[in-house]
């Protein structure tokens, strides 16, 4: 259940949304209720394998 960032193509509002399975195609703007929204590229999307690398370098006893 990741949080995604969106921008409404109608009113230009930017917002975040927690997405549950099956909701991926039913996103609407919280302000104008338009379904014309675009998913933004967020910084979290670029983290990739770096998160796993941090976890493997954690002190012993912390897993």
C-alpha cells in the first residue's frame, strides 16, 4: 500500500494518496473531483536498491 503523488490536470492541485489494491484506476482530485490526474515521479521512486543496502549495513541485533 504505497503512497503516490499526483497532479490534477484540471485544477493543477498536487496531492498524495495511499493506494490500496484495486484503487489504482479510480484516483480523483480531492478538490475538484476530476478523474484527469497524472502520477508524479517522486524521490522515493529513485531509491531502488539503496534501501536494501542500508538494511544490510545495520548493526547486529537490528534487523
